[in-house]
C-alpha cells in the first residue's frame, strides 16, 4: 500500500532544539515533507536526554546538518538554505534572525516561517516548558518531598506548542498571495496557558476567571494523600462545596471545614494551600486503606484513584501498554496503544538519528539547487 504523503516535495528547514520545534518537524516529516535539521556544532541539547532515545524518535527521519551561524560564511549559507525552503522552523534563542533574513530574500520560495520560543530556564537546566507547566499546574509533579521533582506521562506543554507550530506552518502553505512568508510565533508558555484555560473552562464556569496558579513550582512535588497502605488522590469540583463538607464531617474534620470557609477549594487537588492542608486530611485518613478511602471520597461525589510512586506507575500494566517509547534489551522501541489477542501491536524500533553534522555536505550541496531534498 502506498504511503500517504500529502506534503511530498515540500522542503522544510528546522533549526531548533529540545522538543517543540523538532516535534513539529517530525510531524511534517510524517506527512511526507523533506526535513533538514540544522544544529549548532555542539548539537541539539536533547541528544543527551534519556540516552538520546527521544531524540532518535523525533529526528531519525531528517537530514542532520551542523552550521555555526556566528560565522559570517556559514550564516550566509544558512540564510540561502532557508530561502530555498517552503517552511522554516527557527528557534527564538539562536536561529531566528538568520532564518528571517534568508526567508525574506527577493528570490526566496519560503511561504511559512515559525519562530519557537523554547529557551532555557534562567539559572537552571531544562527548557521553559518545565517552568510553564509547573507554574500553571498542568501536569502533576511527583517524587520524594525533599528530592528532585519527576514527571510521568505526556509533556502537554511541548506537544501542544508543537501542534500549534504545525498548524502555523501549514497555514503559510495555504495562503495564496505574494505578500511574502507567513510569520508565526509559538510561545510555549502561552500554549500551556491555552491548555490551562480550556482545563478550567471544562471544570467550572468558563466566564469565571480565577487566574493562574503561579505558586505551583514553589510547592513540594505532588505525592497524593497518605492512607494506611499507600496514597490516594482527592479532588472535587469548585461547585461541590457541600459534597466536600459532607466528606470532611464524616472524617471528623468539622472544625477544619469552619476554619476554611469559602476558601475550601484551595486545599485540594493542586491548589494553592494543598501543602498546608495535607496533614489535616492525612490524619483523618490514617486508619483507611486505599480501597476504603477511595470508596468514601467517591461516595460523596469526589474524585479519587490510587496515587502511585514513580516505580509503581512505570511498572503498572497500563503504563507499559500506553508507553510510546520503552526499552527492550537496551534499545528504544515505539509501541502503539492497543492489543490484539493480548499482544502489543505496532512495535517497531525507531530509526537512529544521524550524528551531529552527518549530512552537512549533502545539505550544503543543495543550497545551490535552491532547496532541500
């Protein structure tokens, strides 16, 4: 069966690192585009993350070139490369200006330029999505209270920003005029803000804006609420004050209810006073098993599931089934989320990403041809 490749013949230059820009480039490559990934001579920082396996997954299909755009000669070459591309995805922290200069040349064929703001946290490691995601409480942080926060599951901030970048790139291809390339800017914190806004709109009155929860990154990692044999989650909707009060009264927390008053919602889920209030709930739940605590919370209309430690979550059958990248004999493997006859389906090994600059000569040879192929 012939592969579906609606972007066949489309030339893309991706000069980004970490996840957002490269993930957007991966989507375009999956749609059939020819993608040239341009890195600094030091390479994409994501090459070192988790042994480089995620880098392999989202960059294995691309031509990898290394250019030092601080060098006048190599900057000129990079600009010509961008001029010969239909789509350019650039990084606000290092490749934006050169990408814009190239895509705006008189003979440029560029139709879409996407600038990704995915810089480092000042004074720390990692990318800005970590800060944005924690600040807006999109993804729960887990781990030991005194240790380094850990995250499990999808990186919602990067995935959302990458999807937005792809939409912006395709919008430029659809525009049929001579006004030059469509310029789009993708800010990862704003992409995350959009997710948080949708989240709150789904949980409460969409016209009632409560603001972002900017204290989240300063809190201890989320570890659930301790009960006799483990941990559980505890959550209610903002409209369920009466249900929360009934639960607390059954737990012997009537004085706590009176103390909190209208500020009760700040003490559950991932809200602003959860760390302060956690001991109150944990003392009340101390005699309950996980099963009993969950049953009690659900009886009163709340939400609760077992909260798992990182190792427990990683080895849970559901986690193993839905993990998009897992390790088999030391090799990274991609698996699709379904089973037939109780066997995982869609298993394959990702193509190993080329080394830094592996295709530099090939990419540069294409500059004179006016494109990437």
